[in-house]
C-alpha cells in the first residue's frame, strides 16, 4: 500500500514538473509549431 502511494506521489510530481516546463517553454513551442506549419503548408 505504501509503495503504491509513493508511486502516486512521484507521478503527481512528475506531472507538475512537466506542466511547469510546458508553460515556461510555450513561446518556444509556438515558434516551432509556426515554423512547421509554414514548412508543411507552403507547398
């Protein structure tokens, strides 16, 4: 039971860190997506 609880805590922390990283890098992600859209739809 304790091991399952520990895994839940680790998973929750990982999800929070991933969300924080995505929010911090949102501008970079937007630039990359815009570049890919231009590359794909330019043809």
